[in-house]
C-alpha cells in the first residue's frame, strides 16, 4: 500500500446504475454481498488498450490509467484478463474512497496465472486475475511499464468487475 497518486486525464468507463433486486430471504446458504457485471467496453484487449491514457516520464517509464465506475457500488473488484504480461511492470489500483493505492508486481500476477494453468483450470478462467476489493463506486487502474518496453508487450482486458453493495 502507498498513498494514491494523482491521476491526470484518466478515461472513465461508466456502467449503467445497478438496480439491486433483493431475493427472498433464506436462513440457509451464504449471504449475497455483490454481483459480477460484464464490462463490454473493455472486454477485448484492443478495446481496453484504446481507452488507456498514457504518460511518459523523463526516464522513459510509461504509465497508463483507466477508471471504472459502477454506481451505486460501495466497493469494486476488477477482473483483469491476462494475455501477455511484461515482466517488471507494476499495477496500481485504488477506489474513490480509498486513502491508499495497492501495488501489485507483474511477477505476482504471472505466478498466480501459472499456478492456475498448472492446476488444469481452463485457460480463460486461469488467466482472469481478480484485483483487490476497493472502496467506492469508482476504481482507477494504473499500469507502469519500464522504459524501453513496447506497449505491444502487454495484452490485457477487463471483461468483468464485481459490484459490491
């Protein structure tokens, strides 16, 4: 965790306001606290990549950002579909009501995906990495690529998010 950075000019993917319909109460089974929502706007890598806003630092490091909004969520968790993942890249996420950002090194994500693949989890499911739960109706994802790393070395999408109430 670290203080969240100021995000300048981040594209916002806004989902329609979610209307929760409470199901009849039951004393058995787990209590439902959220639902998975499809994010058609970023479900495909080309669509996701087209919405990223890039900044290049003096040292050549490249940072992209994108935000997702799912009103009236109290929390959101992004599902990051991994195609190609450049090593030494860093992912940073924070919610609109979080005071700090969570940083995840690409090596951690790659290890989880590889464990899933080794366990014979179907490819599409094995490559869906769920980022941490973040507070608020808006979540921002930042991606840092090292200098000299071509953006084409990254193939990602966000086909789903968890909307928590």
